C-alpha cells in the first residue's frame, strides 16, 4: 500500500491528538478540586511523588514525573516559598538537592485525600477499560524512553 500523506496529515488520523485532548480533559477534571487547595496539577503530582517517598533529589523527581528540571524548578521554588517543601544540598553530591516535605506539606495530604476518589467518579470508563488504557499508555511511554536511550 502506498503512503498517502494527505490521509496521514488529517487530524483524525493522528494518535497524538486524542492522547493530547484526553490529557487536557482529565487534567481539567482535577482543576476544581486542586483550586480549593491552591494547587496546580503539576504541583499536585509533585506532592503525590513526595507523599509516596519523601527526601528525593530534584533529578529523581524529574525522572519520576517525566519532566525536565527547567519545568520543575519554578514549581519547587513556589512550593518552597509557600512553606510546603524544603530544598537542601545533598551531603554526598554537591550538585544534587534533596526535596523534603515540611509539616505543612505533609498536612496537605490529609486535605487532598479525597481527590482521587472524586476524580474517579468523574471519569466515566469501566475499570477493565481503565486498566487497559493505563497499560497501553505506559507501554507507549516505555517505548519512548527506550527510543531516547539510543540517542
């Protein structure tokens, strides 16, 4: 079959578009819940990482969130100014900084604990399909990280 660039260039034939649109839709579902806490979605996912394991380096957080340090640095700066986190230089590597939650950052988890449940109620997809989608998206992400290792 011959490559048809006119078909390939249609928005409806792009895998990237429904992924992009779905990501924006799901993120927007979080907005009213996060707004009550004064958080952005990026701040929220950063807290999820730190609530799971506190005391990570900036590099470890970037890797976990699949973000570069240029994106994460202003988020960390703002949360530090607001008293949610502390940033200290690593004692084993002077180029690394450790991010730890303050008492205020730890307490925020209690305020945010209902968000996954509330958002789950808004996403109308059965659990089997949700698991399948989750697996497919992580498969796609794994392919991307494998491709980048070869660069």
